[in-house]
């Protein structure tokens, strides 16, 4: 090989040499068969390296990694709620998920599996509210568990009264245990004309409760 | 803003894990490193500059955690469970057999590289980072990065050419 070193050719291949040096290397390449062969080999080496490294991307990503991201951001949201007493950001924001991903990882599949699980837990919470408010006396605790979703929702009605609009309303404490993480919230639900209980308020301890639903 | 970063980070996980594998060469150690990186990254998210590359930032955290881990572990016992790479692109027949041989040879050669060369090869040749970005991720000079990537290619050259 003539004037150009292996290392400078490698940098040239990566577009990491300045204009003047690049022009000189281009000139050298015209008369240097060996340098041209090396440059061509770089393409092949990089291609082989890509094939080898890309195989790592096909391995399933362990779910604890996805959970670490979820719970990390959930913790940030909880900290934000504590600081500024924000409105509760959605019942399942803090939910951490266990989902089973098959042999291939795709972001969409994980996203949809997480969303599906959040819906499942929301349905579980609704079931617990309906059971407890319909059948339990104030102070009695009703729990509903879903093993597959690794979650337990417990509802304890605390106070019952008739609202100004003559609806029966019940306040309750709600305890969610999701993957062993415990979240306690306070809720208010009122009975609708169809007999079901509709949740009109959910708040976390420390947050300012919104005005009670006088629209009912 | 944060929900978008959260999605970006989820999407980055396979590549972050691959980067951790390049550093550790052990699936179990890579998972631990990736997990520690995610936790550290999210805890320090306020220090990340929006508009800059999230992957480079996470890689830098992984690189530093790994370096500290090496420093703190005086005796690294046990044998590395070097992961067996499998390629999807192989088909039946002779061509596949040849491709499989090359794949194995290249994977073995990459595994045998010094860690800093393997890291530079992944970041530059596979992920397309600039030398400057790699220098920032690894805390090395651009000259050192230039040398590492060149030596990595030199080491792989024999393997690729032999298997042709």
C-alpha cells in the first residue's frame, strides 16, 4: 500500500477525514490497487459485523427491562402529583405490568400488551366498586383479585349519603396492589338510574379533591 | 413530553441490550447492566438535553456503569456465558452452510475483540454514530476511536476474506 495507512482509509470509509485529506486519499486510490481492495473489504467487514450484531436484536428483551421503564416513569409521575397536587392522571397510570411477550420483541406488542393489562385492571376495579357499593356496609372491605394480572383491588365503603340531586352516593377507600406495589386512593360513586354505580371522583391522598359532582 | 420519551426508551431497549452485550459478552451481565442503565437514566432524566440523541446518552450511562463495575470487581470469577448468536437469514443448502460458517466465524472474531474495539465497531459500523459521538459516549479521544475501529476491522478482515 502506498501513501495511505490502513487507519486513515478506515476513517475515510467512515467519512471522518477532512476535505483536503479526502481529496488526497481519492487521488492515491486511483493508483493504489491494494488500498482499493482494502476499501472494498471494509464494506464486506461492516456488512458481516451488521449481520452478527443484528442477530442480537432478535433475542427477546427480558420483560423486567420494559417494567423498569414503566415503573421508572410511573414513579416520576407520582412524584409530580405529590408536588403540585395535579388531578389524578388516570386510574392506571401507576400500573406496572407483567406481560408475556413471545419469542420476538416488538415495541407495538409490548405497548398493546401493557394497554390490555391496564384495561383489565380498570375492569377489575370497576367490578370491585360495583360489588362493594351494592352489597357491603360502610367499613366492610371487598376484594377482587386477578391472578393473571397479578393485581388485587380492595374497596371499603366509608360514608353513604343522598346528594342534593337525590342520588345515593357512597365514598370509599380503594386499595390497588399491582405487582406488589400498593396504591391507595379515595373515590366517590353515585347510583345511576340503571342501578349501576358510576365513579364520579377519584383522588390520591394529598391531592385536593375537585368539587363534588353537583351536576348529578 | 415524558410519555414520548418513555416510548422512545422502550423502543431503544433492544439496542441498549445489544450495546450491553457488546460490553459484557454475557447475557446475564448485559441484562443487569441494561436494567441499571434504565434506572439511572430515568432517575437522571432531567439532565438529558432534549434535542440531543437519547441513545447516545443512554449508551454513555451504560458505558460508565460498566467501567465502574469493572473497576469495583477485583476478581471476576466464573466463566462468561458467551451467548450463541442465531441468524434468521439462513436457509437450507450449501449456501446456507457457508453463510452459517461465516456467521459463526465473524461472531467469534467479534467476541474475541478487546471490549473497546467491539464497542467502537458496533457504534460506528453498525449503528452509524460519528467518531465524535463515540468519543463522547466512551470518554475517549477521537484519535483513540479512530484507532479502535481501524484495529477492529483489521482483526475481522482475515475472517471475512477466508470465508469468501
